[in-house]
């Protein structure tokens, strides 16, 4: 099961939940205040290589140089 990240629209606290794929926002309650007024966030992820010695971020690294 994947971990989904949410933000509560009532108390404005972010939280993460281990949920089944396809679970909807209306089925999720804030872990702080219990409100069901939550919004699913878009989160980044990383994955490891087959040898397990390195990882690749889902968002490419951007250099701080001009251009």
C-alpha cells in the first residue's frame, strides 16, 4: 500500500497515511483534528537502483547557475 500525503483544510496541518490505491479524500480524516475536509497533495518520490547502492529522485536536480 502506498503512503499518501494530505493537508487538512480545517487545522492546516499536513499528514501522511498508508492507504489502499483508489482511496478518496472523502474517506480520509485528519490525524490531528479528525476533520474529513482534507486535500490530497502531490508528493515526490525516489526509487533505488537494482544494486541498492544509489537512488534516483523523481524530480531532476536543477543547478543554480544562470541559463
